[in-house]
């Protein structure tokens, strides 16, 4: 049996290069060259930092029942929030000024609205716990790893179940249901149930429409 190569113990105090064993030599990702484009965040840096401080304290520490308080804070920082919206205190909203939530929608515990781009959530929508709506990505063919953003739209009466990942640029149709731990990579037409990675239709939402 041929001996296996073993990496030497890491003893240096400075970072070292981890060389490829597959002959790859051309640089493809230089993070020292990365820059956030001007106006990408939509607000000045100090305003962004202020929101993150408020979110980590006044928003996060608020008792569960203070939904009105959390609606107020999101609106104060430029978000559009309809009446009767329930946002749990553990939800994370990156840039609230890029988020719109319709009437009577629910944003569950540990949901992340990664709103580098716009997120539009309709009326009577449920985003269940630990789901992640991701509008941001990077250009993998760019040496500087350029950042990108594409909007997400969740139409009225959709239900995004627990631990679902929604990719940039996706539109989820009216009344659609996305099952637990699914990954949504493309637009989903309305009134269907979707599960899996990537999420695929398995049935109509309403059984009598079979």
C-alpha cells in the first residue's frame, strides 16, 4: 500500500500558501482587489453601521410580543412594512431600506433577509424559521470577486417553510409552497408545492386541483 502524503504541522505565525496538487497555477480570485461599488449599499456607511447596532440591541432584545416596536424600527430605517406584519426578534435584515413586506405577513425566527438587492414580500406570506433569502452573490469569473445583487420577489400567500434557501433573482408565485430545507434556484409558478434541491413541483397546493 503506497504511503499517503501528510501535510506538515502548521507552526508558522504568518499565513502560508496552500498550493494546488492538481496543477492549477493561474490566479482566479484575488480578494485584495475586492471593492464594494459606490452606492451599492443604498445608504452611507455610518447609517448601515447604525442599523446593525440597533438591530443587535433594540430590535434583538425586544420581547416576542413587541411586533409593533420591531415594525417601527424597520420603518424608521427605510423599510416598507404593512399592517399586522409579525417579525420575530431573531430575524436578520441586512438593509431594511431594500425590503418591502406586505400586510399580515410573518417573518419567523432566525430568518435572514440578505437584502443586498431588493426583497419584495407580498401580503399574507409566511417565511418560516431559519429560511435564507439571498439577493447577493459574487462574479466567479472576476479576479476581484465582484459583488452582485439581484432582487427576490415572494408573491402574496406564498409559504416558505423551514430552512429554505432562496437564490438571487428568484420570483416565487402566488400561493406557492416551498417545503422544508429546499433550495430555490429558479422562478416557481403559482399554486404548486415544491420540494428538494433544486426545488421541484410535486403537486398542486389544493388537492382538489389534481
